[in-house]
């Protein structure tokens, strides 16, 4: 169930919101409504995976008090059980394929049909990471065990953030569950405005550039031209940011309407002047998760410089694997880890000496090369893209641009790079500072929201990019 489809907008959300508003004086009843709504929401999309999450959540809840009493075996059992879910659903096919590929090097024939293919549940990586966070934070003394199983289930299934984050910690939301902000017209208006922004970004921009991005990456390798390769990478660069940040906008806006605050997940990452800065601004909840639950346990900043850089590279190698079970994702993680190491060795000093706009452009090109690795469907396709991107005279298929694609691309670039575009950010701030200006922007946003809903209903279904990560 997508946030912007009619079933959600005109049936599910109004019913859940009306029941929550009606029970606004009771935190417990609000929790009950939210848990029921969240279970229905996820069951609609992944009915077969719900019993697995319920059973593993019951195990987490049972282990919580034992972990709080420093039972190391309980922590280990909980972590292994949760990570086993992720490995089984996400990596078993990749691991068996890789095993057979290695065995074939030694002359062992592959067994027909031996690869185990398992359907990847929606949002499984986000669910597992939050469940791991719960147990580790109890062990560290940062979070108490859940007071009731209902509280923990609401944390796991809370529908605004369930499918693609932001990744939240139990102790960040537990206090809000039991002492939620009063439901008021201002919070509802602010939340719905943020939700509308997400729908507009997703439907009118991300989904409008996606078909041509897909077309570029569907060009046969021997027909890929310099222009089509770079066009495809540029389109995907805009698509992935606008699409993913649009989901975060919707999640934060929906939670706000129900009286809860979720952390921000993006902070204009494409204006970064280094890869280090980019990762402070991109998918912030994942980056902080990697730092707190992988980098620090590996030694953090307490170890020597070379060990620290090795650990940093390992963390982003793991981040690449988290994004998907394919060698392109592993390579993408290794690429970003290497660049972060180079930042600390030499790149940061070089970039700091450059004019900010030049440092920004160089960083953006590096990021776009990374998105090429991320988007490529295979290593041979990646090689073809890199070859085309580095040979300006290479002929091949020419993409046919439509006006709607060009307009969506321009809007996506403007959203991504507003602070770097002369006067745009300043003019918008001046407009929003005036009451009449705010009204005009809000009215224009309402019109775009209506157009986005019409487009969402009439266009082919296009899920969020991060639904299956």
C-alpha cells in the first residue's frame, strides 16, 4: 500500500487518523489504534512475512530483561536470530550463486535448480536493523526493555517509517509513545504539508525521470554512447535522491500528524564539498547506525589511524552489502569506503583549498560515479558504462527527451542544489517570510499535490526505490 494511492489516502489514513484524534486524551488508546493500523498496513503488503516478524519480536521482548541483566548469551541469541532473518531472505540466493561460481573454478559442475530463490519482504533490512538496535541499546544501558509487548510491536511496525525508514531507536520513540504531543491543528497542518511535499517530489519528479533513466540503463552495452551514459547517470542521480527523500518526507509528515517526531534523514547531500560531508547528509539514520553499531564496536576512534581507516572501509563495505545482494553493491560500498579513507589521508585538505563551488562539483561527479556502480545491473554493464562515460566521441543510441522529463529533471536539480544556485534559496526565503508569499506557495503546493494524485492514479505503478532494500 503506497502512501499516495487512493486506498491509503481515502480509506486507511482517514480511518486511522479519525480514531487517533478521537482518542487524543489517551496515550494507551492512541497506541492501540496505531498498532492495529500498522499491522493492517504491513499485512496488506507482506502477509506471509508478518508471522515471522511477530515471532522474532516476541523473542526480542522475552530476551530484553535478560539482556538488561547482562546475560551475554541472550544478546547473542537475539542478534543471531535477527540477522538470520536478513541473511535468509536477502542473501541466501546470492550466497549460493557465489558458492557455485567458486566451485565451478575447480571443475565442480553447478546443480540445476540448486539456487534457493526467496522473495525479499518489503522493508526487511530496516525492520531487522531497528530490532538489532533495540537489543544492543539495552545492553549498553541506553534503553530500558519495553514495558509491554504492545509498545515494542508498535515500535517495530509503526507504519510511517516501516518500509524505508528513517531508522529509529526504541528509546527515541518510547517516551513519545507514552507522552505523545497533543494533537493540534498546527501539527496536523505542518505534517500534511510535509507529506504533500513528499508526494509531489515522488510522483511529479522522481517518477517522471525514472522511465528515461531506466531506458538509458537498458541500452545494450555495445550501443551505449557517451551522451546516453552520462544522461542516464544524471537522471538516476536525481531520481534516487528525490525518490528516497520523498519517502522520508512522507514518513516524517505522517508521524507528525499523529503527534510523533521522527528524525530527519536527508540534509541536501548534493551540496556537499567532500564524500565525508556527503555521508553526513545522505541517509543520515543509516550512517549514524553504521557509526554507532559497527564502527564504534570495531574500535571507533580509539584505535590507531590505519586500523581506524580499515574499520571505516569495512563499515562501508558492509553498507554496500546491506543495500543489496549483488557484487555491484559490494563494489559500491568498497568504493565509498575507499573515498572516505582517501578523504582523511589527502582529499579533504585538497578540497578545502578549492573554491567551494569547485569542491562541490568534484564531489558530485564522484557521487555520480558511485551511483553508476549502484544502478548497474551487473559488472559487465558497469564496465560498459564506465567505458562510454570516459570516451566522449563514442557513438551509440541517442535518448529522446520529452518536455515533461526535462522539466522534472530541472525541478529535481533545483531541489537538490538550491543553495548553490544564485539567488534561488534567498528568493524563496524572502517569499516564505511574508504571509502572502506563504499563502501563494501553499496554494501552489496544493495544486501540485492534486496533479500528483491524478498522475499517480493514471500512470503505471512505480514503487519507492528503497522498498526492496
